[in-house]
């Protein structure tokens, strides 16, 4: 479900933080119930930090696809921690491939490498073929 930026973030205040060694600039958010903050490098969000209930997570974008109208993350990782103790709960790395179908970028492959809090490693691969747009329904 999409909502306008004003509706979603109108009550929040944003501030610029420090620039890190990679050139990414922190964007902090005051008033956000999830304690979000971001890092932006160039025109792309390269890191998202949030707390959702019993889990804090960080998503780091490592590579992306420039569609000409925006960017789609194609390689990223997610680190999950206990927000109170900072104890590692798990980590996943994602590699995704997209195909341009009539101007829409649709996923064709995703590989997820996960490590749970006990150290167990899992690899899951999804492949999508016969990708096509559906005709709009008549209402």
C-alpha cells in the first residue's frame, strides 16, 4: 500500500549526520516509531536501520540496477539483532536478477544465503520463468 511522503513522514524531523569513509551520509529520523535512520550515497539509499518489535535490523545495499527511472537493489544483506543486547540473531545475503518486460522490471532469480543465530547456514534459490505481464482485468 502506497501513501504520500507527507502522510507517512509529515510528523517526523530529518537531520543530516556524518559522512562515512565510503562517502555515504547518514540521514536520521526523529519521531519515527521504528527508530529508522538511513545512509545515502549519491542518489541511492545504501543502508536502512530499523527496530520492529523484538528485532533490530540493518540492510546494506552492495549493488543495484539503474533502470533509468530509479534503482533496484540487486545485491544486499540484512543483519538481525536483539535491540536491547545487540546480540546477533541472524544474517542473510540476497542476490537478485531482474528482466525488463515492456518497461517493468520483474524478478527472474533470487538467491538467499542465511545464517541463523545458532550458526546454521541455508541457501535458498528462487527462479522465475515464463515472465510476462498480465492483461488488465475488466471491471
